């Protein structure tokens, strides 16, 4: 192989890496570049656990802060939350305003994806407790969040056009996770999980059954649990 071809391949790898950094942990990126899972990016049906994180009261916070201060605060918060996601083998699929959609189990399974997903949610809870203990003076109130978790089959892959491609996930589990996050306000609990998630971890997590089992946009009832803690194994 001549030097021009080698240089071309190196440039291609760097372009891939710059794209992957938006979504995946360093460990996952190395797997891609070594050729182990690149084929998964074109699209596959796979079981994943979805974590939908939303910052509460961000509009009220933004109204009280200078735009640059609010931007710096949000960047710091998101960086720390995303580090927890990456540290547990998850991927950041989307950043939506003041929310994050994370996936555990795609583009490749780490073997204990659902457990890592709920562990991440509990670590986010603990992180916010610590953050609020030492929150900066410009924040008048505690920072709170809502988290919804659902597990199920989704399509995971790259979609779009030649002008813009995006790695995304599509399926009922995505919608359920988003709905559960919204329900955290009504049920006054910060982390809600669906029945599929609970059934995979029935002896590994402490939960409380939620009284409400109707989710907007779904015709069938849905088992909903308040996530309390991990159980000692």
C-alpha cells in the first residue's frame, strides 16, 4: 500500500472518529476503528435499554442568568452526566434542548446493559445531590431532573441523506422512555422504569409499583415502577 493510500485511510478514520465522539464512549470508538462493529452502524434490530434525562426548571433558571453563565452551567452539567453514561458503557444518542437520550446495548451489547442503565440513573441522582450541596451562588434553588427508562427492541442505525446523516434509534422503547420521563412530574418521583426493565432486574433493584399505568399515546396499560436503589448482590 502506497503512502497516499495510507494517508487517505488515516484521514477517513479521523473523520469517523470525530463523528463517533458525538455519540459513543472512547472504548466503543476503539472497537469501531479496529473493525469489530462498524457494520452495526448501517442498521440493525436490537434490544436496548433507553435512558431519557431531562433537566427540570431550565427555563426559569435561564431567565435569572446571563446567557453565557447559563450556557456554562448547562455545559458543565451535561459533561458530568454524559461522563456517567459513557463510564457505564452507554452512548449518547441525542441532546434535545435540556435533555439527553442515552442508549445501553447499541451499537453492540456490553453484556449487562439494562443493569448499567439503571445504575447510571441512580448515579445521576447521587451526582445532583452532591451538586446541590455545593451549588454556585448564582443558582437560587436545587437542580432537579426526571429520568425515564424503558427496555425493548429498536432499530438502531444511521438514517438521513447525503447532506446529513445521524445515528439514531427508533422504536416503542424510545417513546416509552420519553413518556416515563414526563410522568416523573405527575408521580413526583425522579426515576421511573417500565415493566420490561424491572423484569430483567427483578432481584437486583429495589422499586415501588406506581399506581398509574396509563401512558399517553399508548392503548395498552403499562407496568410502571419507581426506581429506588440497587440491591446488594
